[in-house]
């Protein structure tokens, strides 16, 4: 019944917002292709290039390194550019970069260094795309519709989380891992075409002539650290991303080497585990109504800590161990939409429009900057201590973001009425 109600609401919302629908379709197609690559990229390194745990960790870190290098100033630049042009350009660059992998493989010149280069290019484009995407969304829907829009987007992301690895598993049965990456390249082409079809105005932002990029960057940071909810958001998700990045860097090594799974079986396990994201989307509305926006965020981190504990408890290569790993991964997958839908909506609602890009960019710099760190640590730990020991350490570490959420002021946010846009920050740059 809940699914039918949510479906009717979603269809009505999408029908009433045709430009949002195009943006959603573009993001859904792109997310599906990205999930295929999420599975296939490390498997290409492991099975096609015989990479070790350290090299897979480096590959994961290189893909996330642009968030640390460019995330801080990307938002400032996007505040000065037409956001939809940024989305289209980033999609086309990612399509070309990913298309190099099958071309190099077919010419027998693919090596781990090419994978590093393509991963870095794709990661850099993703930095700009994801920040511009937030700005574009707020220009296409009303502030009161952001929760609905983000639920709709998170639902499509959850569908991609489940179907992407499944598509990868099928393709891996009939194609090689490098050729399967071509599917993702094509998905970015389709995404670019849908975004191009949006007919809403995309005006050039108004920027003060005397405003430097550095001043705008500092104003974004000042806004974050003067807003309690955003400060705690940074602390919680930075730790979560550190752990999740480490988990993903070592996860496929663990499945392939410790659980002795084939590439297709590993992709299938990710499908089962990713079903948890559907659970998160399905219950987020009910949990928010029962406990409020803030406590939904707290409970999401608690669910993630339970999932981490299960990953730490699983041992051996038996079917029971595989089932426990899948359940733990499912709980961690369920936690993400529970957190993202409400936390992102809160940020969008309390941030003034003119600060949206730089605030999003600064937050991404801080919270996604931990991604390469976590991947590198996990990669080197896996090489030195083994994938199983690394999984235990990371799994137990998920207790930390749960503890931070329990201490945060999110506990006191019951509904949208408790949120206030920080318009007092509007003239800060000029006054400094």
C-alpha cells in the first residue's frame, strides 16, 4: 500500500514538473551506468589486469582525489556559471574518457595506469556535475517541493544501486569487464541529451565585480561553520565517507580473494546488498513522519553501525559468511537514502540561493575529501594485514558516525517549520 501511495505521488509530482522530470531521467540513466562502472572498474583491475589490493585501493582513491583537489573551488566557479551547461559538458567528457577503456583493451594497450587516468578524469567531472546538479535542482522546483524531489531522486538512485550491479553481472557473463564500461560511456551521452532538452531558463548568475574566487570560497566556509546543522552534517558524513570509501576499496578484493567469488557472483552479491537502498527509500517517509527529519538522520547512522558490525562479524568463506556480508552491506545501503534525503533537503532549504554552489562545493570538499584517504588507507591495510582484518576494522568504525549523530542538533529538528533560511548571511561578503 505504501509503495502504491508513493508511486501515485511521484507520478503526479513528475507530471507537474516536466523540466524536473527530464533532469531526473538524465540523472537516473547516468546513475545506472555509474553503478555498472562501480562494479566493473575494480573487477577490470582484478581480473583483466591482475591488480593487487594496493592497486585497487589506489584506483579507488584516484577516482575520489578530485573531490579533495577541486571540490572547494568548484562550487565557487559554478556560482559564476550556468549550471546546466556544466552538467552537459561534464557528461560528454565522462563519456569520452570512459570510451577510452574498451578502445585501449581491444588494442591490447590497457594497463593500470590508464585506469588511474580515466578514473581521475571521471572523478573530476563528477565533482562539477554533482555540485551543479544541486544548483539546477533548486532552480527547477519550489523550496517546499525539495523533500519530494529528493525522495524521487533518491528512489531512482536506489533503483540504480540494485539494477546496475545486476546489469553488470549479466554483461560480465557475455562481455569482458573493459567492454562493459562502454555501457557507462553511452549512459552519459543519453544523460547529456536529456539535460539539453530542459527548456527552463538558465540565466547567467550575477557576480559582484570586486569578488574574488578566494573571497567567495571563504564566504561558503563561514556560512557552513556559522550554521550548527551544517557543521554537524560535515562531521557525520565526513567520517561516514572515510569508512564507506575504505569499505568499497577493499570490498571486491575481499569477495574475490577471501570468499572465492567469481566476478559475476560478486556483482550478484552487490545486487542483493543494494536492495537495502530500496528499503531506505521505502521507509524514509514513514520514519520522518513518526520521528521527524532529524531523528530519521540519527536512525540512519545507527542502522549503518549495525551493518558495519555484521561485516566485522562475518568470517570464513561459507555461505553463512556470504549471507552475513550481504545483510551488512544491505543495512549500510539502507542508511544512505535515509540520511541523504533529509540532510540534503535541510541544506537546500536553509542555504540562500546565491550561496548554494559554494556551500555545496565547500561541503563536498570537506566530506568527500575523505574519500581518497579512506580508499588509500584500506588499500594499504589490505595489502599489509589482509582484506578480512581490514573489513573488521572498517566495520567496527561505523559506530563513530552513529555516535556523532546522537550528539548532534539534528535530534531537535522535527519538521520543515523548524528550518530558517540564513538570509542574514546575504551581505557578509561585501561587509568583509
